[in-house]
């Protein structure tokens, strides 16, 4: 996704190399964002200007927005195989697409990671309010205000913007550039307006269930096209898909799905509306998901549902978001049903509070935690 700091991270790595006395002529940065060249042209120009020998000199190469170079994976493979001294750092705004393409030609030779939007602790750091996070009891009221502000400002450029209309303009610019400029360069899209319409539907209903036929009827296109466009939006890291958890992964992939935007901040920006308190809970879910690698929720045939299912080191943990200060026994019921079905001893509820508490409910251990404390990457 755009504007998450990929280029800044590259520049930090470059500065580290310079601090380690790597000569500047052995460091090469190039962005394909606004430039159309093939690698042969670029490598010829680099060698001409620096007079470096790829066979003997170790060169650090940083290619930004690599997805805009057609067939980049096969071109990179040629140079990677020919010149072991070349060390490539590549970035792009379509993470799944890049991962897929590098696996096709560079399997086993690539280390990859994704940059997420700011987490809440990072947001407070850029607001110069670290003490709120460190001492929530003292700054309870201030923390609540900052947290709800954070939900619409997960990008560093927006952190200290006081004008909501400027925040919306900035975030809309990101989404529209991805949908109307970036995606059509890489994918076959007949109508980018339909892509944007899907984004708008999700922005207005974070976590909406994916019913392809209903969407197709609303958008007056085929279900196949809806499925294709949602897949493209996922590859472009505009949306995130959750699958209905099952012990059988193949079953999960065939069951009901939910869809969120990749940042909660896009929801009010694209929908153009100020969320009421009830919908704030959906924004909290979306913000939490934007920081996590979670892939599952759970819903049974009787509409009992758990917001998220975390799988870490083969351990399963159901997580429910209840953006309120008071909780009733009925709020524990779905967690209990899930844990009983899958024979689990523990669950988590995230609340709009500052206290940690653990209770026992029908033999199930439930940890109740402040939701802001879970908003760390």
C-alpha cells in the first residue's frame, strides 16, 4: 500500500550502509513510479556512470515500486543469477502481486515483509504523547480522545492534521491513485469505477459479508467480475479478506467471507461520513485487523459469531471486540461456544477500558483487555 514509509525505510538502510563506509558508487536507488525503463537500459547506464564491475564489486540496489516494471521477476532473476555480488532490495504497493511474482522466479531467494499502517503507540509517539500509553490510568480521558482520533489517522502525514477535510482529501488521494492509476497498469481492469464502487461499499460497511451475487446485482456486473475485482483489490492491499474458521482449511476457504479495508482511516475518508458510536466499533475492528496477520473469523449455522481467530505457533485464540465500558454475561456466550466446539481453554475480549481483568465463565478463562493495548504491530 502507498504512503506507509517504504521509501523512507530504503533511505534509512542506505544511510546505514553509508555509515558503514560503503562507498556511494556502490549504492543505487531507482523508483519505477514515474519512470519507464527496462533493466538492461538501467544497468548499462549505472555501469557507465559508476564504472563498477558487477563481477567483483558488491553493489546494493534499491528498486522502488517494482511492480510497475513489466516482467520484473524474470528480469531480476537474470541479473541475480549472473552476478552474485548484486544485492537487491525491492518494494512495491501491491504486496501479494510482488510476492507471487518473486515466488515464480526467485523462490527461496527472497526475504519479504510488509509494512502496516501506524499502530497506536507509534501514533502517540508522533503526537508527542507517549506518556498516555505508558500511564493510561492518569490519562484515561485523553487516551480515549486520541484513540478515536487515531482510527481515522493511521498514516504519519495525517497524525497532526486538525482539519478533517484535509485528512479526507489526503486519504482519498491515496485510494484513488491506487485504484485509477496503479491497478490498471498491472491488472486487466475494464472499469476502475467499479473497483472504486466496491471500495466505497466496504468503507461504509467494514467487515461486510461477501455475497458475490448481491454485489453483482447492485453493481450490474457478473459475479465472476466481482470475484476478480475483489481479488485485485486484495493483491493491491486495498482490502483484507477474512475466512470463516474451520479445522479444515479447504472448508474455510469455501465458506462465508468478510471484507475490510486495509486501514480503518480509509473508511470515513471514502464513505464521506462521520461514524456514529455504534459504527466506531467496526472501525476499531478494522484498525485492529490492519495491524495483524489474522485470516479468520467464526460464524456457525445459528449466527453465533466471533470477530477474529488468531492462530500463532499452532495455538488458536478467539478474540472478540466489544467497544464499550460495561459487559454482560451474554457477551461471553459466543466465545464460550467457539471454545467448546474447538476444545480451547482461553479467549480474549477487547474493551473500551484501561483495566486488565481475567474471569472464569463456565470453565472458560476469558482475558478482558483494553482495546488500545492490542493496537500494537
